[in-house]
């Protein structure tokens, strides 16, 4: 029943976007460990192209490696997206700070107009 597993994965992941993943699992009588296993099978390509009702076995070593690398890539892409957002925020903050009157006062030389040192 690969198609059913893929359907559950898609529905669960959609529910997680709304913070309702646990509710979906309870309604469907599923466990998170099943989702984890099915995700590994899907990411390894073991659920694609199988006829309805076909048995799904364990991942081969190659499929397991593919699944591991896909998960690693996904994690790296999420980290990159967070880093890009953080850098964008920092850039906006820096630009706005440089335009503020206070920044111009504090960024000048340590001596004021009278020549006294602060």
C-alpha cells in the first residue's frame, strides 16, 4: 500500500504546517515512528513506482544512503534559509542605525567640537 503511505505522509506534513500533526496521527491511528519510517522509504525511492498492494521491504544500502543525503540536504537548506533571513535583518538594522542621528554623534571622533576628549 505505497500509495496510502504516500497519501498519509502528504496529509501529515500538511497538518504539521498548521501545527496539527499530532491530531492527524491520533485521528488516523498512526504513530510518529511509522511516519519516520515511511519518510525514509519515500526519500529513498522505495515507495515510487510500486503497484497498488505491493509489499514494501527494507531500504537497500543505496536507498538508505540516498535518504540520508536527502535529509542532510534538506537540513542544510533550512539552515541556509534561516541564515539568509538573519543576515537580511542584520543588514536592515545596520543601515537604519547608520542613518540615525544618534549613530552620527557616537560614530564621530572621541573629541567633541571644543577639542576636549571624552
